[in-house]
């Protein structure tokens, strides 16, 4: 129990720190744009607006994740646990990152056969998949492939994401702690921390495997009922 509380404290500290950091950046840029004493060029205005746009989207996703985390941890009566289409949710989540995949010349191989339903809150499901695709879009190698497929079982569905990535040694060490009791929270990307947390709190399982040939396997199991 003590270990669990310590982990929750560290997670909350990291997420709240990153949330505040994004708001500080947005406020800094808007202050520059609205200060009449600042001699801001049109090129700088365009750059600041792009940065504000990026940070605002980042804050929005962080807040969404925070809300889903609170629903799962503290306000689970607000969850709408029901059957949802896995194919539709994967397709929708992938859509948000198609531009990045296209820029990286990533070939997506989807082997999603048959109709599969998962028994989970829709917003939480969308949060899980968006976080996973965000992690993949950031780390997948250019001119490589992403393979997505799932296997139906009686009580659960196992979804596998396979791709190539080149992580630095410190990143590998941090990600390898996901299997340990003492997770290296400060050095693991938020999107993976949220995805793992949401899956476990939804009675599912999460596994990230880093192989020697730069292959990454992200395997999740979600309940069907």
C-alpha cells in the first residue's frame, strides 16, 4: 500500500508539473504578443502562434488524461462502461497521427479482422489508444512500418503494435522499469504512463517489449465483458 501511494504521488507530481509548465509557456508567449513595448516581427508572431497552438493542444490532451485518470481512480461511478467497437476506436485514434506518419513515410499495416468489442468506458478507451499512437508517432523510425493487429479470446482482446525505434540507453533503462515495482516515473513519457495506468485500472494488461534488433512490441489486453 505504501509503495502504491508513493507511486501515485510521483505520478501526480509529474503530471501537474508538466501541466503547469505548458501553461507557463503559453502565458509567456501571449504576454510577448500583447506587450506594446515588445518589437515583435511578423515572423516572430507566426512562430509564437505556432508554439501557442502546439502547447494548447498539449495542455488539452494532458487535461483529458487527468480527467480520465480521476474518473478511474476516484470517480468511477462516472464511468460509462459498455461495449465499444475496437476497430472504430483504433481507426479514430490513428487518424490524429496520420500527418506525422506521412511525414515520416511510415507504412501502416493493419490486420484488424472481424468485429471485436471491448467492455470499457469509451473516453478511457480513446485515451488509451491516442496515448499509444502518440508514443509510436514520436519514436517510430522514418521509412519503416507499423503493424497493428488483434486477437480475440473469450474474455479479452489482445492488441499488438509492432514497430522499429532507436532508443538511447537511458530511455531503454527507463522503459524497462515498467515491469518493475519501482517505476522510473520522471523519465518515462507521459503518454505511456497514462496508457499503462488506464489499462490496469480497466482490468486489462499492458506490456512493452524492447528487442535487440530495434523492434518494439506494445501489447495490451482489454476486457470483453
